[in-house]
C-alpha cells in the first residue's frame, strides 16, 4: 500500500500535499514525508509516525512558497518504519527525489551494483535504488540535457515488481514524472494546476476531472496539464473522467464499505504477498525475513501454530499444508489456550504466531510463553515493526496493506498464501517434495490472484442468495479437512457482521449431535473442494437433505455431480485441493457482507468488536 501525492501549479504545494496525504492515510500510516521545490532546491522533510508529526515538522513559513512538490504516507514493506526509511528518497546529490508505492523485487542486486559504482544509500528501502538509477541516467555518462521522463523511462527498465513511482528533479523544476506498474495512480486536472494521487478522494477537493493512469504508462505533469505515454514510447490518447462520487464514497474507492473494498482488493493483495518470493530458478520459495538454518529445519520435530480468531483459522489451513507437504507434525492452538497449557514446546520446535496487527495481547503472550520454553519463533503478520515482528526470530510479512474493516478479509487470504509458502519452503528444505512437485504447486499458486478475481465477478449470485436468506436466525457450515477450516472462517465472518447465529462443523460430526438442529429450510453451507473426502461429504449432505435442510454448496466449476445434491451451488475456479481455501472463502465473505447489508448493520464496525484486541 502507501499513499502518494504530487502537485505542480500556482498555489503553495505543501498544504495541498498534507491535505491529500490525510485523505490517503488509510493506505498506510507508519511514516510520512514531503519534498518541495524551493528556490531551485529540493527541501525534504520526513518522519516516522503519523501525519500529525509531519505536519509539525513542516509548520512555519520555510516550505510554504514552493509550488511544486510530492508527498508520501508509508506502509512499510522493506525496512522498519524509521525517519530514514520514510519517503521521499534522494539520489547522492539531492537533485532527484522519489516516492514509491509498491515493491521493487530486484532491489538487492540493483543496490549492490549501485554501491559498487560509488552510490551512497541512506535507507533500507527498496525505493532508494530508483533515485540512484535516475541519477545515473541524468548525470553520469549521459548528457545532462536528458529530459527527466527519458531518464525515468530508462531507470525503470532495470526494475522488476509493482510500482507507482513519482519523481521530482531540481534541474527540471517545471514537471513531475510518474510511472505506473500495478500500483494505482490518478492525475487530477485543475485550472493552472495538476495534482497526482494514489486514489480519487485526495483529489476531489481540487477537481473532479481525472486521468486514470494504467499499467505500463508514464505521465509528465506540468501546471498546464499532463501528457501520457507508454513506457515503450507509444503515445496514449486519454480522455479525462468526470467523478461523480460523494466524498465519503470516494474514501472507500467507490465502495459503500471498507469491508467490500478490502474483499475486492484480495487479488492484488495475493499478488503482492507472493511477489519476488516464488521466482527462484530452483523452485524453493525465497522468504525474506526467514533465516532458520538447514540444520534446524532438518532437526525440526514439530510445529506449533498459535493465533486468535480469523488468524487462527488461517493457522488451521497452515496445519494441513505443512503436514501434507513438509511431513512435519503440527499442532494449532488458540493463543488464549496455549499460554495456560502445559504444552510440550522445546528447542526442536518452531512456533508460528499469526497476527494481522502483530499486537494482539493473547497472541503476544502465547508467543512469549512458547519462546520461554526454547522454541524458535516465526511471525506471520501484516504490520512491519509490530511488537510480534520485533520479538520473532523469523518474520514473514503478508503485504495485505492496511485493513480498516474490523472483520478481516484480505489479511486472512494473504495469511493463507504466506503459510503455503512457509510449508513449501520447509518441504523443499526437508526433501519432502520433488522439484516437479514444487514447480507444479508454485504454478498453481501464481494463478490464484486471477482466479480470485473470477470469483469476485460472480458476486451478484451471492448477493441474491443473501437477500433470500437474510431473515434466517441460524445457519451451519460443514466441510472436511481444509473445507472444515474454511467453514470455520465462513461461519465467523457471518456471525460477526450479520449477528446471525451460525456454527461450523466437521461434516462427519454433524450426525453426532448438531443434526438435531437441522429442521426444514435451515441453511447449511457445504464445502466440497477436497477430492479425497468428496463422497463422504456428499453422504453428510444427504443427512441434511433428509431433514429438509437447505443445502448451499461451494464447489469447483468442474464439479457437475454436485448439482444433484445441493439446491444452490456457489462456484469457484478449479485449483489444487491444497490451495482451494484461498478461493472458497471468497463467496462466504461476500455472503456475510451482503446478509449484513440486507439487515442494515454497521458492517465496518460491528457491535462489541475492535480491530486490534490488546487486552487478554
Ligand atoms: C475477525 C477478526 C478477528 C482477528 C483476531 C486476531 O474478522 O478480525 O478474529 O482475526 O482478533 O487479530 P490479529 O490478526 O490482529 O492478531
């Protein structure tokens, strides 16, 4: 994530940048900075912490007369949230400044090459390489008359990854150059001023006419407008769009609720979580932040997984893939239970603590308790620099970006792929999978973002089902193996935002008691993605049907048999059974969302709940 702003025009740039950053703070808020052109020099101010701190260090007349500037609010991915790692980043000479949203996958080799050529780095970020690459194009071995846009075009050709990059150069003060690859970039066209932002809300108080920059495009902004071309040099004829949303809708990117926005952000979150980690020629994942030794992995006797709520449900999926691929026994335990158990945790174990926030009190306490008993601690978290990440030996960040809705969606789905990557890493290191098996799994994982997008396109079917069932009082979710893990998360989502009673059961358990609650018309969601138990689950579906229950299946597109058994089928694209949870949860998230909406509930802030639970 991260929020970016740029201004070139006739007004003082600083207040416009700060106002835009405030509206973009939902995209990241661990550090912030601005760069303003002042009398031919670039002045940079940046700081760790929230925007209020940046406002404090920029107050006073110093920066106020500059009419060209850029600004950034950060969500750390590479490097802790410190002053030095805050954007903008400069070249060696302080003539070029860069802000960036995204990830430069190959920044390490680029950094080493640039250092070998004499460049001095001041941060741990991936972004800083861009400033130095542009510096080389502008000032070294080339004529200084290279236009900034040409230097940026040449520089980004060396990079791989996702970005929206914005560049300002003191020697070419009339323009700002911006390029986009995956990360969003919008340009607003005002009267005698041009404004750039990651998202529309930051522009709306200045203009409603915008250019949406697409992947592979570069924009050159001046006070009189913007020209857009493709990075390969082809010109682009772009018509401005007129935005009609009101301000509140715009904050949510046009979605009525943050939760729906975050559900729709899942394909990108998946892509970013895998980015640069599944590209090694040998096939093994490259998990930045994970440094356990080969001897430790070979001697590993058991994994503990600990977490709360949705993160715990992700852990249940983790158990399955670690046992199946890496052949290491796994015990998942709720954090609030683990810390009071006489758990047999020893130095030959790895404890994986999962937490979106990295601040959940129960999870921190369980992780600390496990550590006291000698385990190695690995954290899976979304927040760089969180308490959990600082205390762990290994940290795998999920890169979901800030999650605002209390009910977790994109953090959960990215935890699933993080756990799959960890499981595959252990499996490869322990020789439990062959290179062709690894390649097959990686190929299927890389297809997940596109398939998640396909599931989202089917939202209207889920919304109609929700409208039909929104007045019910009880619902059940059943499944076996990984389907049971997803059933538990689907049931929790429904409870927390719709306030309906729901319960998830291992499908085979239904007949041992809870079947007594299945009466005519009671909705029972049956997940049937796991081939090895498919027929067994069909038998459980029959038990439900025999009592008049309404069966709604979540099944693959290829499954033609299921229509004979279920009244409604919510479809997901075919994938490996081990990866199915990533797709199967999406219709259930959408169902919970639409039921809650039908019932008129406060979806983003459900009653009695909080986003980060820092009490026991
Ligand atoms: C449910 C939900 C909670 C959290 C739980 C742990 O949608 O969000 O169940 O998953 O409170 O929070 P983190 O992951 O921050 O430790």
